[in-house]
C-alpha cells in the first residue's frame, strides 16, 4: 500500500514537471527568413475550418512549390486555440483564426511577425485592412475574409414589420415570438444586447455587462433556440422568421430562398475578420509565408468569394468575382469603408471569464 | 517448512503472471488516466493565465467558486436530466431485455443486433435527425397538421424534455444489453421450482428474477447515467442551447473562458462524483452477491 501510494506520487510529480517544462519559454523576435530556402524540402501543416479553402489547395500548392501541405480542420476558434496554447509544438505551421484570437496568440508570443517582403501579394489587400483594431498594420496576421453580423430574415413572412433595430430581434412583435434564433458563441451572443444598449462590443465594464445579461435573459423567453450552424436552414424551412446571422451565412439562405434578406441594425454592429498566422514554433517559415502569399493571389483568394460567399479584403479578387454575385447577394457589396464602421472585436484578456459567466447565467436561466 | 516455501514460489509465479497480463491495461490507464488526472488536480490550485494555460500562483479560489449557486444549479439540473434518462431507460429497457430472453435463440441474436444497429451511424447525424423529425416544420408536426389532428405545430424541441429524449434514444442500448446478459444467465429451473413450490409468477419474478437481474440493471444504469451527464452535444442541438449541462460548462471553461484551473475543478468534481457512483454500485453488487 505504501509503495503504491509512493508510486502515485512519483507519477503526479513527473506529470507536474512535464507540464512546467512544457509551458516554458516564449520570447518575441521577428522571423529571419532565408530567401534561398528550398521550399520543396519544407512541409506545411495548415489548420483551417472545414470546407473553408479549395479542396485542391494542397495539390495546387505542391505542384507550384514542391512543398507538401497537410490540411487539418478545426470546428471553432476555441478548438484550434486549445491546440496552439497547450504547450510544446503543436505541429501546425499556419493557422486560420479570427482576428481577436490572432491578437491573443500574439500576446502570448506564439505567432511570428510576418515578413511582408515574402508576401508581395499583400499589395492586393484594400488599404483599410491596416486599420483592423486587433492587429493595426497587419504585423502578425493577414486577413482572409471579413464581414459583419446582422439580422437575416424572411421578408415575405415579415412584410410591413421588417427589422430595423437589434430590439426587433431581442423583443420581437408577438407574432414572431418563438421564431427567432440568436448566435450561441459568446461574443455574438452578447452583441445584439450590447449594441441595443449603446455599449461597446468589447466592453469590460461589469455593470454594463450586467445590463446586457438582464436584457439577454428577457430576450431568451422569445427565442426558438441559440444556433450557430443551422440558422439559415431554419429561415428556409420557415421554422424561424428572423435570426442573428453573419453576413456570409445569410447568403447560404438567400441562395435557397430569394425572400431572405440581410440587414445591419441601426445601432451598428461588429466587424469580424478571419486571418492567417504563422506559428513561432514552425520550422517551415519560408513555405508558410509562400503559402499565405499564394492565398492572397487574386485567383486563389476569389475562390472564397465564389464558394463561401464571404467578402475578402482583396480588391483584385473582389473585382474579379463581385459582378456575378452582386445582384443575388446584396451584402457582398458592402464596401470596406462601410465595414469599418462596425466595431472591430478585440481580445477580452482578463475579462474573458466575465463573458463566459454571463453567457452561462443567461443560457442556464 | 519446505511445503510452504513451495507454495510461496507458486503464488509468486502466479502473481508475476497476473502482473504481466495486467501490464498493458495498467500502462494504458497510467498514461491516459492517472497522469492526466494528476495534471488536472495540479492545475486546480493555480491561477488562470490571461490567454489560457495557468499562472503558477497558488490559490484555493477555484474550489470556492465551484460552490457558487450558478454552477451547483447547473450540476443539479444535469443530475436531474441524466437521472430521468436513466429511469426511463430502465422502464423501457427492462421489458425489452426480458422479452428478448423469451425468444428462440436465433431470434435473440437478431434482436440484439437490431438494438446495436443505431451505433452503426454517426451520433451527430442521428441527433440532427430528431430535429428534422420534430421541428415545427418537421415531419411529425406537418403530418399531424395535414391529417387535421393539429392546427398549430407543437413545440417539441429546444426544452429539457427534448434533451432527455435525445439521450434516451442514444444510450438505451447500453441499458438493454447488460440487463439482457444478466437475465439470460438466470437458471430457468429457479423460477420453475419457485412456482412448483406455490409462488405466483409475479412473486417468482419479484423475488427471483428481479434481484438476480439487479447487477445488470446497475451496470446499465451507470452506462446510461455517466455519458448522459457528461453529454454536451444533445443539450446544444435538441436543447437549443437553452439548457446548460455540466459537460457544456466544463468545455466552456476550457475553450471559451480559457480558465483551465476552474475547468479542472469542475472536471475533477465530476470525476469524484462518478467515482462515488461506482463505489456505490460495487457495494450494492457485493451485497446482492452475498445474499445470493
């Protein structure tokens, strides 16, 4: 007995040691890239949301540069963050994460400052991207797609009562009660109430967040469900008439039913961006930069516009793809300067548990 | 003297063999269970790192926070949902298992295969299928409206009842199978002699079949209760995200709040609770064993 408990202690102690050493060491230096590096001898592992890049991307890239590319998928920002922050080398070279998560990775010293001379296609980007608040000047991230959040609704079922304000979603008219969904992911769960109350989408003020909580609890009584993935299907089937939605996802509904419309409420909304970052732990940084540069090529980047129906901050790619889509999907024409009126989401840092607690209080009520 | 030495030698060898047979399993458990659990316990005493991970500043605050009514109420609701699921699984599963034992043996096998058949398709897809069936524009509601039974669709989804339904559907085979295997082992001559000695069939069932099936019922109950209480997919999909269960809570602490220490406390309390459950099951089992 004594022996076995001693053995247990040894195991726990060695586990603790393992954790301590695993989490050590993170400096902040910029990448020194070798312009003559042999890309064919490098291998890339890229983590991205499923179906968010062309299927033939790895083979096309390998054809051109000889670099073998492995794509791994993550379902959410949180999932890839857990991998990247778990300590040690995640084996991932390039990760696709939303802007505020890129910011959190940079704060932890986990991602590399990008060397723009290795990303000449960054010239395709619209100048407005330098003002994205999570990474002013795009030091450590390159934007992949961007957009805003609003209300996606069935114009035919809401005739004469079309939404104009976040309050129309939070406190729907009696005939629409139980036919409304809101996004479940914390930041977007809070957004409608934050904006309806005139607060910042990044507020860290506890009394403001308590008002947000009270409003969200009231709104919950009118909801069909919290839904991050199938809300546009619910509009198509008529199960819901009005949903909180990301612009691009509303387009999937519009593609199936022309009566579906997207609008940004008068109180304003957010500006979200999905970005590409290079991990500091990567041993294939030249190939990683070449990969990001390849994505920003207008013919590659326009795939996102054509297939995902997201806006990209790439003027060359938008010019190429927009004419065919503008009539069917009006929100694709929201200009960069209009998008920048939305409040950029930044990382919450120490206030993250406050948001999680309030989300739990609202959803557990 | 010599004799006892010989016996020692044999028992030493037997012990050695036992250790060798157990080695793969024990190694597996040590690497994937004991060490992670050690890390988990270790984390509970430190402070949340702002961007995930832990800052090595000692604190007991995480344990204090776990006693907050908000989290206790989530735990109670989860226990309620998992317990309801388990009781319903027993009420439906026991008669099914009992009926199967009364079938000819080739039919028994077919029935058992049919019971595990749902496991051949993906759990997520089966859960989404319930949404397709039960939503207000779904087959059931629209079918009943077309038949004139209803004029307004029923709200069948996005409430705790829908969560219980989803969990029950997912885990009921785990109740039926252990009960079946307990029932099928009962020697039929036991009930026959009881009846010959004047017991009614109900008495024979209550005093012989039911107690002998109890270990199977307990195993089945644990098999249903444990995954039910930890499930976070069903509350999200069939519960419409409007009910939080412990599984959701723990996941959110790790992934959303990036609060690993607090998430560890919650996860640890779940492990502790389930451990208590297993001990209870072992106790009851032993008592049943000694009575029989």
